[in-house]
């Protein structure tokens, strides 16, 4: 869980993840759910999820096993009183992008890119 502020307004980013490998039939499953109350539009969330996921959840394996149904979701309740983020650029210029990426890396257990 990460607490920060945007424009002086409190913002929370929280998440949980679970992965499991099976001895037979060499399958694995991973679920990740990241929530924020930041006021972010759906297209921005989708773009952020796609970009950050490549260097976190999509860069790991569970004992070399493969999965047919992994899930990672980035969800905003939009309950924060901060200004609404309509573009990825305005989000990227703020502190929460680095915090969000860090949370994805921690939850996925992935090593950050060099």
C-alpha cells in the first residue's frame, strides 16, 4: 500500500497478488489486483496497465510453468478529490507513476528493468 498526495489531496494505491505453480501438468496461475482512489480516466488506466505490466507481471515465470489464465487488474474508484487525469502524460509527470510502477514490481516479484 502506498499513500501519497496529488495537488495536496491524499491518494492511495493498494494491491494484492498471488501466484501458484503446479507440479503437474506444468501449469501456473497468477492473479494481481491493484486499486487506487486517484481520479484517473479508464483509457489512462488501461494504457498504464499495459505499459507497466510488461516490466512487472509479464516478465516473470513460476518455476518455468506456463499459464493460460493470468489476470492483472488496475482499478480506480475515482474517490480522491484530486484533479482528473485524462491523459497518460499528466499522470506520468506526477509522482504516482513511479509509486504505481514500484507497487507492480513488488507485487509481481519481478526485478525492475535496468
